[in-house]
């Protein structure tokens, strides 16, 4: 994900309370750091005779502990709120419908034919609709957390793994893929999509957050950059971003 995409999707997908909290957290951390740097400088160079350094150091640690407790507590609260919000969104979007209803809708949209999955890149407006027969079809599902938004992509591939068509999962695709009897390859926690939506959302978010944690020991900007790269360069994130870019979302 490029920096411009991250800014765009943060603005598009991230709830206002998370955006405000991220700003507040950065401001609190900056004020804490700058405040105590100034205090140490004043202690050392302005009033050295008062020997305030030990007091400032103790206050520094106490405020750090309090700040960490506040950040963790608020982050946990907002994470619960976010998971519940995303759960409710998915429950509303992925409501039940019969296989026949889903097939009819997808036929009308030109996603499938009676014989297979339409290949959009080969569609030329002729009478013969290019499709990948169901018997030659391999289905992959990818779920990723894009700036707090949990999105799932279904990729229809040939037996060699070449992508013939792929879409963000909506109500029709959700019910169709679930009930059509496909053998599905799952990535990024998508294996839980047909169960409890809260557990699914937690799994997807946890899966992304766990990527790149091994780079934490490096620290600093380099460690953060490598960790972010590891989070973005996963099959599930690449598939979701590919579809978002294609659909201009």
C-alpha cells in the first residue's frame, strides 16, 4: 500500500473516533517527550544548583506509566467498539439468501453463466460469453484489514492459479460461494467468514497485526517500515488492494 493510498483509505474507511484517537495519542506522546526534554534542559543549564534532575526523572517515569495505562485502556475500548461496528456491518451486508437467488443475481450481473465464471478480460461484446467452466475452477478467498475496514475478495482461478475474475464479496457472492459446493482456499482468516462475524473480524485484524512483529527488535523508522511492508505484502492484502484499485474504490 502506497503512502497516498494509506492516507486515502484512512480517510475513507477509518471511523472518526479512531482518527481522532490516533491524533490524540500522537499529541500526548509528543507533549510528554518535549515537556520532559525541556524540563531536563532547564534543570541542567538554568537552575543546576537546585538539583532537580532526580525529581524530574521520577516524574518522567510516573507520567510514562500513567500515559501507557491510559493509551492501552483507551485503545482496548476503541478496539472493542471497532470490532462490534465491523461485525454489525458484515451481519447487515451478508444477510441470508438462497443459492437460486444468488445465482440469478450473479447471472444478471454477468459474473457467471450457466456453465462457468465469466472472464471479464476476454469479454468483447460478442454472442459467445468467455467463461471458465466450473469443472476447471479453483476458488480462493482473501480477507484483509484495510485501515480498519475488513474486506474479503473472492478470486476465480484456473487450475494453474491464474486469476480469471475477482470481486469484493457482497451479499450475492457470499451466499453463492458458501452454497455452491466449491473447494475453497482461504487466506488471511477468511476461513471464518461463514461463521460468527465478530470472531471473523477479530481473526482478520489479529492476522494483519501479527505480520511483521519480528521486525520490532530493529526499532525506529527502519523497523516500522519493514513491519509495515510485511503487513502489506501478503497474498490477502495484495488481492484486496488489487480489486480496490481495479474498482476505483
